[in-house]
C-alpha cells in the first residue's frame, strides 16, 4: 500500500515540475527503440521542445515536493531494510548503503517504480550477481556511487556490451547525484576509469554519470557510445583525444552547459542527434571530418590547425567501359576523408566473330563486328551465296513404275554432295472401259478397265438411268473463294450440310466457301434423294518434324527440315527470327547462333505456323 501511495505522489511531483510524464516516457522509448536504426527525426522533435533548457535540483527534489503536497502521507522507506529483487537475488539496506546479493540477474523495474533503496547514497553489488535490472537505480536522487563486481555481464535491458544501451536506464535520471562508477578489475565485460563506465578494453565509453563536471577520456577509446554523455549538464568542456573514431547517437544530447568540445582529426563518424540541444564551440582541424560536420549542421567552430590531405593511390570502385564512366576513390592517409574522380569512357574495341566460308551446300557469312569490351553488335554481317555445284550426269537409283515415281541421283564432282530428282511414274496402260453391269432405273451400273503392264483392274460405277442429278463428286475451292452446287431442277426443298465447317462452309442456296486447307464433304438432300461432293481446299494443313526447342552453339549452324501435310498443294514455307542479334535464319531454314541468349524461330506455311525456341550457348 505504501508503494502505491509513493508512486502516486511521485507522479504528482513530476507533474508539478512541468515535465510531462508522457514526454519523458516517449523520449526514453525513442532512444532505446528508435535511434538504433539511424533515422534522424523519430517523431520526437516537437516533444523535445517541451523540456526545460535548465532543470534545477529543486525541481526534482521529490522529498520536498511530497512533503509540501496537499494531503501528503508520510512514508518511511527505511522501515523496510531487505527483500527480494530477483529469482535468486536479494537486497539489504544499512543506513544509506544498499547491498545487492545473490546468484543471477536482478529483476527489471518500471521507469517510475519506487524502489526500497530510493534514498540510498551508495550501491554495492556483490560478486555472484550477473545482471543489473532495467531502471534498478533510476530516480535515486541521492545515489552517488555504485560498485560493480566481476560477475556482472549485463546492465539494463541489453545483453551485449557491443550494443550497450541499458546502463542509461539502470543508473541515473536527469538531475541525480551519481558521480562515480567503480568496476572490479576482474570484470570481463566492463571497466571504469575516473568514475566513468567503459568496455573492458576501454575502446568504448559507455556511460558517464550525470553529475560529473569533467571527463578525461583514455587514449584507448575509439567510440563514444549511444547517449554515453547525454544530460551531463555540469560538463562545460571536453577534449576528445586523438584516436577516437566515432561519436554515437545522442552521445552529447542535452549537455546544456557544454561550451566547447575538441574534435580530433581521427573522428570520421558523428551519428544522428549526437549534439541535440547542445551548442558547444567545435574546435577542429582544418580539412577534417569535424570541420565538415560543423559546417553541415551550422555549429560554431574554430579551426585550431590546418590539415593538408595526403591522398593514397586510390581504389577503382568500378571500371569504365564503352557505355559508362568509371570511378576511383581516394582516401586521406591521415584523416580518412574521401574524394572521388571519374574515369572517362573507353572507345569500342572491334572484333569480328562468326565468319564462315561458303560451300556448295552451305551459305557463308562475312561475320559480325562486336565490341570486345561491352559485347555490343557494331556492324552486322551479310550472307555469302553458296558456291555452284558441278553435278555429274546422274544415275537411276530407283526405277519408275506405273504408279510410283523413280529416283535419279546426281553427285557433285567437287564436294561429293548428292541431290535427287524424281522420275515421274509411267502411268497405267489402260484398256478400254468394259461394261460389267449395265445401269438401270433401280440401280447403278459398273464398268472396268485393266492395265496392260501391271494388270491392275480399275472399276467405275455407271449412274442410274433415271437420275437427273448434276452435283459433282469432287470439287476444288481455294481459301476465301466460293463455288455453288446446283442440283437437278427436279430436286425440291434442297438442304445442304458440311462435314467440317473449319474447312468449308455451305449456305442454304448451295454456295460453298473455302475456309482453310483440308478436305470436307458437302451433303445435298432432297427428300429421299442424296448426293455427296468432296471439297478440297488446297494448302498446308500441318507442319511436322519441328522440335519445340533446340540448342545451337555460338557461331554454329543447324537446319530446320519441316514436313508438310497438305491438301491439293502446299503453301510456301517462310522462316523468321524474333531476335537477329541472338540467332538468324535463312530462307532455307538454316539457323546460325550469333550471341548467347534465346530467340524464337517462326515457321509459316499458309495459315499454319510452328515455333521453335533456339538457345544459343
């Protein structure tokens, strides 16, 4: 119950001081959670203006505020002198000295939580305790000294000294009395020097007590860490020694009394809000990072000496080529400042590729001119015509028959290549037609003839004598063209139908139209009378023997050999490449790889197309 009353009165004291609790909480949350990502604003700029520029000790004298608070309750915190502050950690209070004992980590406390040791002037953490809880000794206005043993590896909420922030939340509050931190020499994570908390090797300045009036930073220090010296209002000047390289986020934030600070030439990084609400005179070396920082952020500065850059030999960040300039980076061997210079673009270096001599069977190619640096095609080559063959008189390799063509083979006397020539079939030597069965009114007749060479018999029907039909049995109609079927005048209520509308269509008047290459049947009906006409639309119906994808080596060739299916007669075959820089194709289907990549070859005959994906390796 006493703790709850104390918390209410503490909040009232903060409110009377003029500093909104929400603002303090928001700023602490932003420092812990927002600054680590390197952003510049964090949405706290307006809230920061609510902070008073100077905060007196009286404003944070909670005891006096509580005593003067109307309806105040007297609370004796000394009446409780021991208790638990972790799973295996206890505290004990003797006078104004609190001792933390146990094995393991202290528990974490809330920002405004009242601790039993709030009036302590000294904290002794005994060996065995491994961690100091978050906000454990914050808002202890009388605390002057804290002693940390070898066993402590964790201070506050952060578990790594490399990302240390927790101590700012564990030890102090703005306006407290803390002036001295002592760390055991046997501690493997932390160390102390002249009351200030450092990493073990002193390369990082981690935390400076808020009441300290001067800081002597050791020569080993390389980094002044996040919020390390923030809110040290009594600090008037700091001489950062040569060797320090970086100043962290909010490192000197709210150091209202800081009049001047020496920035050595070794400093090459100053993070966001490092000097927020602090306006010291920067003493810098000319041509240094510190001078550049002061200029960019409109801080007052004074050049103490002039530094002449000594540039190294430079490092090429990226080489120039035919399309883009290059860049070379120079660094000062003394201060680390950088400068960049451009390297002019280079001219094209021409090389010829893919040149081929023509032969009797293969086209040649003059070759393409490329840039050896950027691989750009500068000039495309031209095709060299084939050389003429010297053919012999030819030899009959297959004799022609009545129904099959023969083959005659010719051989080139130069290259040995062969070509063939078809020998037309002899054709049948038919006898005269002989009526085998005479036609009648009720049925068709039959007539036959015989080949005198191969004795093949061919039959043909004889139409009914009574039929007056004039519908042809076969008809050829070109694509897009029409023809009209006209039955005998005696046929009434004639109806027409097609077996394949994709090949040929027919209207109710017998008008036939060719749609695409192929064969379809038109049926004509009139009552019980029926006639069928086979319509042929000449042209290519299919392209076969083409793979969906092939591989061609750069500079090599292969020839497509499509097989056509067609009705009547085939259409002309054409070839086209989607990217001539990758692969070209001749009118005879020869593909030549030009450059690594992928192109598509389109083979077209009439309305039929086929695609082949070519990958040039």
